[in-house]
C-alpha cells in the first residue's frame, strides 16, 4: 500500500496529488517522506524543530470527534441499528473535522524544511543509512519549501494530510 503526504491550505482545500507544480496549483506531494519517519524525526529532534509529521498529526482525532458530533459515535462503532449515513451527514463530518483539525503557520513549516535540509546536507550518511526511500528526502523537502512559498503568496495557513 502506498502512503503520501499532501498539503491542504486554509480556505482553499487540498492540493492535488502531483509532484510540485506551483503553476497548476498542485503544491506538495511526498511519497518518500512517509516511509522515512525515523530518520526525519531524529533529524528534527537534533535540529530542535517540529518534525514534518507534526504538521500531519491530529486528522484522525479530528475525524473521530466530528463523527461523534454528527453520528453520536465514531463511524467504526455504527451498526445495523443505527440510521444510514447520508451524503449530508458525510459533508457535515468533513466540515466539522476540518474545523477541529489544527492549522499551522507557513513560517514554522519553512523553518522545519530549511533546518532539515541543512541537517541532511551536513549529515549525508543519515540518508544512506535511512532506508531505500531516504535518498529522495532532500528533493521532497525542497518541494515542501517551494509549496510553502507558493502558499505564502496566497496568505494561507497549511496542514499536511496522510493519503493512501
């Protein structure tokens, strides 16, 4: 199964899943980063910045809280005796989860991207020891940085979401 990180912009919505093409509005897409949790988390700790994964935390909890508000309990606990989920209910859950999910400042994301890039430039062995996906981390961090600059032009806050 594939995993991806995509960028969402406050007031705009999700970026499309296309490799960093700012002209098309597709701001960020990463598939090596999700498979490199350990090496990225350790680098962030050493540099004293948020891990890139910190910008993607909270969505599952926000989704669960929104489901409880709309359905009365989490979706995975619904059974045959519960009313059927309508399109309207699904839309309310999505909207409520979006309200609950945290948004982040672009400056914080830029600080993370730059610190991690500096770390890997100074410590290239971290990439060679980080597994088969780690070699692509610098390219994806640069794409993240470009996307944050594009989002800055739009005056948006951002968050990252896991996709499969």
